C-alpha cells in the first residue's frame, strides 16, 4: 500500500495508475476533486482512501452547514478559478440542489487576486444569508478582509485548508467583531 501521497500535481499524475494496478492508497495531502468518487468500483477507485476532506464533499458539507446552522436559503459563494474553488462551488451547488429550496449565488475571482472588491460587492448586494469563501490560502485573506471592509455581517464559512494560524493572523485585525 501507499500511505501519504502529496500534492495535487503528483496525485493527478499517478492516480490512474494506482487505480488500474489496484494499489491500496491512503492519505492524500490534497483536497483535489479527482479523489472524489461516491460509487467507486474495482479498477475505478475502490482502492483509494483519502483521509482529509476532498473539495467536492467539503462543498456539500458547507452547503448543508449553511442551511442547518444559519438557516440559509440563499448562499453566496466567492470562489477561485482553480481546481479547489471550482470543486468547492460544484459541491455547494450539488448539495443545494439535493436539499431543495436553497439558491446559490456565486462570484469567481482569480487565484491570488489582490482586488476582490467587485465579487464581494455582488455577493453582498445579493442579500445572501451566509457566505462561503471557496478559495485557499493565496486568496482567502483578501476575500475575508474585503468582506469586513464592505461591512458584511453575514456568517462566512471557508475550507479546512484555511484553518491555520497564519490565516487567522492575516485576517483577525480586519475581521474581528464584524462577522463570524
């Protein structure tokens, strides 16, 4: 078996071989959606066992959390135009459809974008009930800070990848006391 397979590029380059050969593989240090397969069969991923959340499923959980915890009927998503952001928003949209009665309003930003103000303004003006920041470390601080700058008071959710001391330090002075 293989334990510990690191990074989206490496996983992407080797995943088909692992599936075809049938080598049991546990713990992928990536959330890439190519690991997500609810209906895996022999030779098609039944030997693949990601431990940390994969972005499509995490997106589904975020949508369910927004609906259950925040009673959100309208979820605003600011996502990055990369694999992580696209996989997260796809999961959010899938779960919103599964639950019914939940509208998803999404705005895309470039990974690492410094100016995310237009996307934040559109989501804020859509009067959503909760916001998902569907982007990883290179863009999360800019989005969180811009939400605070524009006076957002709606709860915001982000991916586990951003739950890191450096991310907290990067946004706490701007966000503290403005929104959860």
